[in-house]
């Protein structure tokens, strides 16, 4: 009796696909967190002496980085839910 082995290339493609789904899920969670932070007023100047036009233009970048850092640190659990949903739809 001969058993066919699973090639490494098949496993690698599956792992790559899962990694892409996980990255997509993390990206969606980061975007969600960024929107929540923006709506909470994070990045808005609270005094009359603000950074002017430059501050308002670049505050969204800082908010997005806060969101990415939150996801990298474990997030709020949304990425895992999205990832599982993507796996079910793909599978």
C-alpha cells in the first residue's frame, strides 16, 4: 500500500492564503478602530494654540498608527471574528 504525500507547495499555498486572510482581517479591525478613535475626537486640538493646517492634515496618520498599534498588541478581538468568517466563506 502506498500513501501519497502532501507536497510542501500545497501546504505553502494554503498557509499563504491563510496569512493573507489574517492580514485582511487585521486591516479591517485597524480601520474600524481608527474610525472609532476619530469619532471619539482623538487628534482634535483642544486649545487655541494648535498646530494649524498641518496638524489637521496629519492627525489622521497618527490616529491610523494608534489603531495599527492596538491591533498589533492584540486588538479588540474583531480580527479573529473576521478571520474565522473569511475562512468559512472561503472554505
